[in-house]
């Protein structure tokens, strides 16, 4: 197949869409982020790439806590709003209904089906952004998004983000079970 | 809405599905990974969380290069195969057709629509996994997956992964344009 070089860029397909919550100057603030990924299983550690001038970073550094919230397509306008307008200029504390968990200082979003409550592990300065590592200390899930006690992505309805079209997408159909469907692979290997 | 605590876990919804390529002992090896995220925009840096005993890590450390390849649902069996069987025991060099780019030592997958060719920036030991940071030096895209010269996710057809159901999913419908739809948000803010 003919390959074309398109130049370096953040072309990871797709990226998750999350709202990062932090308490800044006594108020909850939420920032929309697609630069996020789990990087350690036990304990569960999440990595965020945050532009270093973000208002949110102030709260993360002060409280050593933050949250990661998973919005659904119903919340797309509010989600995108939190990515367009900075907490430096706009008070976003009323965009969502906030609640707090055991860490006390990490505001979480009631309207999001899943909330990851994190303690700051480390901040690593990168070229332009700050790499924020947080240990997931507790996970809150809407009761109606559970199936037999476990989070059910079909009910959670997360979104993903892609560049360069800068678009939010819904989740599609199930493709297959992991650590299972590969056992039927019959291609070349030794 | 009633929230239920489900305990700490890697509940980021959803995670991308990528195949990480590295040259190990003279042969290409590919590892399926969902712990991945972009963490810096310029230059584009990707973070991977890799269990430290993976065969792939040997090649990344030796060559200081690796690749990140985006499989589509058509490749789900081969993709899952590369997540089940370790390069320590199975020679996976023939599972895909490999090609090399300007870094010379990062094998990439011909059958994947998008290939990120990376140079190792840094490895940060975490509790259980190794956090691998790589700068994306070049991106290769199948010509037929471009629209007006830009990568088109509808043609690329990436997959995502979710826990605890351990399932691969296809991308769904477009929800809306980022940095745009939020301008019509009319909720509470100041």
C-alpha cells in the first residue's frame, strides 16, 4: 500500500476526551483534554499533557489532587466550552454540578458518568507542556452506568477526539474480545 | 445522580489500540498496547506505559527508536494475537509486513493505515511499568486514507479498548466540531 509522509504531529487515533478538574482559588475549574493515557496498571496511573499556562495547573500544583471526568455526547457543548475558554478569564465553576470525594480537594463532575479521583504523583516538564502523572485513588460511576456491578461503556458513552479535523466522535460497535479473538489468528508466526 | 465507588482502576474511557514496533535481535516485533497517549504538542511526544518485562522494551532501549501503528478492525485477530503472545516465546516478525523509515531501526506495519515513527526521549520507571516517552519524528499514512492531503479518521478506522469488559470497539458517528460547538453553550458561567 502506498504510504505518504504527512510530517510529525499528534496523530494518535483516536484520543480520549476528558475534563480535568482542579480546585483553583477556592472554586472548581474544568479543562477539556485529549492528551491523556493510562501508563501504569497497578497502581493505576494516568498521564496528562497540559499546556503549562493552563489555569488548571495552578490548582493541581497547590492541592496535589485533580480529577479526570468522562463526558458523553450529551455534554459536548459544555465540554467544548471548557476547552475554548480559560479559567484565567472565565469562571467555569457553574458549568457543571461539582462533588468531592475522599481527597477533599479534587472537584468532580456530577453529570459525567465516570470520575477518576487522582493524587498528583509527579510533574515532568516537557518541551512545551507539563506531563502530569496522577494515581487514580478512587473511581466513581453513575449507578445506572453499571452492568452487574461493573462500569459498562455502552452506558457510559464516552467520546473521542481526532486531529487534524478537530472533531469529537461517539463510540461505535464492538469488534471483539481482547485476549481471546487473537487465539484464532492463523497468519504467519513461529 | 447516584454515584457508586468501584475502586481504583484504569477506567479511562476509552483507550486507543496501538501496535508498538521495535527491532529486537535483528527482527521486527510488535506489541499491542492500550496504555498510550499524546502528552506534548510541539514537538509531538507520545507516552506509552509498558510492562517492564516486555520483549519490545529490549529493542526500544537498544535502538532508541520505536513505532506506534494504528490497526483497523480488519486486523483485530492479528492485533490481539500480538497482545497475547510475547516476543520472548513467539517470533512475531511475520505477522505483518514491515517497512522502515528515516530512523532505520523502527519497524512499521504496512497493513496499518497510520504509522508513527518515534525516537526515544526518555524512559521513566513507574511502580510496575516503564513510562516510555517518544518524539514522533515522522508520520506515514496510507494514501487512500487521506482526504485532501490530510489523514481522515473515517478511512483510517481505528479501534479503542475498554476495561473491565476487555473489548475492542470501532469508532462511531461524529458528534461535533471541537473549538466551535462550545461557542453555542448556554449554561451557567460568568
